[in-house]
C-alpha cells in the first residue's frame, strides 16, 4: 500500500468530521483535518492542513441533503487533493459495537447488519455513523472500510461494573453498562504512556469533557470503569444531556407531564445539561462569559458532578495517581479544570495555577501534588487510522 492515504471519518447527525492521513512506512501522518457542516442543509466544507492553515472553506455547490451528497463531495475533494496518491481505506468511528464487536473490524455486509441491529442502543449516533459507511460504499463501491468502536475499549469491565440491578433477563438482552468515548480513552491511555510511563502504569482517571462528557478509570492503561453506561446519557452533566438522573424522574415525566418516549428522549438528550440548567447555552464559553446567576449555577453543577464521579471512580481504582483533562472543555476551559480540582483537593491534588492557565499538552499540578494532573489533547482519528492500518495489513 505504498503512497496510499487513509481517511478517518466521524459521521454525526448534521456534520462529518474527518482527517486524511498519508501512510509513510508504518507510521501514518495527518495531512489535513476538516469538517462538512450543515449536512441536511446547505452544506459547507472546510479543511485545514496539518499546521492549521485553511486549505478549503467553501459552501457546497448543491445542497447536501443527505450523507450521500456530503460523502461524495468529500471523496471528490480528497481525490483532487491527493493527486497521484490513492485512497486505500476509510476508517469510521462507530459509537456502538454491542457485546460482539470488542475490537476494530473490516466492514462487510454481515458486519453492517449486526451494527444496524444495535441502532436502538444508540439511536442518536449509530444510524448516522452507519449512513456514513453506506454513503462511502455507494460513492466508491468496494473501497475497504473499517470500524473502530467507542464501546470496545471498555469491553473488559468486570461483571459487577457492567451490571445493572435489574432482573437478569435484561442483561441477557444486552441491557448493561457499555461505556463510550473509548476511542478517545484508547488514545489518552497510549499518549500518557509516552508522556509519563510510570504514571500510565498506575491508577488514572481520564476526563473527556466535550459536548458529550464522561470519565474513564484506567488501571495500568486499561479501562476498568466509566461514567457512561447503557447509553451516552449517563454520568456527567453534558452540553445538552442530563447525565445521571434518578430513574424515578422518567416515570414522573411520563405519568405527570404526559411525555411520550420521543418527548422524554428530546428532553434528556437535547434540552438538559448545561443548556437546560442555564437556560442560556450549551457552550462553556458562553457560560463563562455570562454574568447571569444561572450560568454560574450550571458551571458549578458541572464541576460538582465531575468531582463527585471522579471520587466514585477513585473507589473503583482503590486510589488515584493521576487525572487527565481532555476534549473541548477539558483542553480549553482553565476555570472549569480549576473548579473540578478545587473540589478534589482532599485527595492531595494541587493545581499549579500558572500551568493551568497556560494550557497545552502538559502536567499542570504542583510538583508535590499527590495526584498528577495532565492536559492531554485527544486525537480519536489517530486511533481510527491505527486500527485501519492494522486491519489492512
Ligand atoms: P464534541 O467533539 O463532543 O462535539 P468538543 O470536544 O469539540 O465536543 O467540545 C466542544 C465544547 O468544548 C464546546 O461546546 C465548549 O463548551 C467547549 N469549548 C471549546 N473551546 C473552548 C474554550 N476555548 N473555552 C471553553 N470551552 C471551550
């Protein structure tokens, strides 16, 4: 596969994020990263090179009504950009692998039907991920495609960690805690092993704090517990998702508020979290800039719940040696990192305020802090391309 390129794709409900890699020897090198926005609407493609300079920022010539239009436009752009090099494979982020897909796979018709069957377990993500696979197949029939799963990194959880206290027949049906953001945690675990090998062998909690947010407890680099469960709703307060709520609230919403399952789903996935509590915005930047008390209350709740869940995972790990912040909020919001760490100071964790304010990939705790705190920018596409190369051989 000399001189070949690999496209790592993350196809969501209204956007497709991607990174194009050149394979050089055994090591892939990111050539450019980009996004197609407003899929289903006007459509806009923007791409930046590895140094962050804009290569393309254009409105689509025709409306991108569906993923087929978006992926076809992206693959055409990719071909033009690659010139004499050829696209050897598309690697996809697939949110749910269920119980069976505990490692990356090459996608074929049998795999696709098994993944389709998992759509009810991740209705807001899985159908869009799979629509991306089908769109690539239609645009480039026969082009190899691979899947990396957000659930797979958590597949080794002990039964006690994965089990709900429900009648056992539900567990047999697949109602159990799976965990998500595993591609990001896979990257963070490997990256920490390069940055601080001794710490990576210890008890570490990684915090992927983006629009979706979760924590993962890592023991010697392996996931042993996480805050998301059966769905990507559980655990922390998120941009528009509620995180853990008393299941009695769901009964109340149906019995007394007359919400059907679509109404409950919209409420929990799209109207809750930072947006619901602040009544203002799901974006931490807006909340930090606001002087409304509700904005501060939403940020306080976010930090409180993140600290509380960190303490819960510390119990799973029987102690804590390190904490990693990552994703949009974790990498960029120094004030949120400080608020979470302040609530964890009883663990002997002390941030260096100057290093925290500076940011970047760095250790940001004081030298005498009993828990080392790091910022590590995540790179899910690096894992998707690693998996694709391993599968293609
Ligand atoms: P996802 O990939 O889950 O869509 P990201 O990891 O890109 O999300 O995180 C997006 C969120 O990160 C934004 O909604 C915002 O709350 C937060 N964010 C991004 N940049 C900043 C910043 N400079 N300061 C504070 N928060 C930020």
